[in-house]
């Protein structure tokens, strides 16, 4: 790693507590053009061995808003449920059909997810293309969620990361490094 990783910690007072971090992203070239825009979210993560029994799930994503529509490309890596994406219309996580793989606590892992946004007159959705851990790619087919109407009037791009606790309110920390969100056509 490059020696400048960031520590993210959760110290929940209640079962299933969570903590959410986000940052506004610079608007890409042609920010109002959404159709067929690819989004890559890459980061390196380290879960210390001492916290392996404490973490429940890790979540991250990119949120794009344009003219009253909201595309949410959000992912969850869950110890019990494997890989999932968030469907804001169903207000819940949807399985990608991929179990937790190639993810061992006590060592650094590079995680990459890729999605494509669609903004045609009758097709506003996020298409999930693949997940990758340490270069081992799992390609997805027919996995998508609809974009959602909302009251936003401005165009915005945000990236987020969240730690989720489990039934026992146990504190834990993870380390993130080399976080990069990119967008292109």
C-alpha cells in the first residue's frame, strides 16, 4: 500500500448499528449525459484479524442525480449473504448470486465493482456488470435496479462507504486505501 490508508471505525451502542461516510465528487465531463455512463469504484481494504467476528457488512456506492432522477449504484459485501446491490425502489438489498469469495481478514484486498447507467426515455436503470476481489472477476448477467424519481433539481455525484454492525453491538475498524471512483462513456 502507499502508507496513507484511512481507518474507519464503528462503535455501535445498539445492535445492527452503522456509520456512513460520503463525499461529493467532481462533476465529470458532460455531467448531464447519463446514458451508457460507466462507473468504476475501486479501493483496497484491510480487516484486522482481531475484528473478524465483529463486522457484519461493508457497503459502498456512487449516487448520481440529474433532473429529478436518482441512479444509485450501491453494493454490499455481507459475511452471511455474499455480494448484494441496493434497489431503492424495493428499499432492500438484492443478491447477486455470488458468495463471499477471496476475502480473508488480516490481509489487504483490492475490490472493484463496475456498473453502467442507462437514461433512455423508458429505461432509467443501473446495470451491474462485475465484482472483483484481488483480480478474480465475477461477471454479472441480468442484474440491475431501476433509477428512482426524486425531488432533486441539481446534478450531483457522490461516493459513499458504510460499516454495518451485527446483532451484538461490537466495535470494529477497517482500513481503506487507494479509493478511486471513475466515470466514462
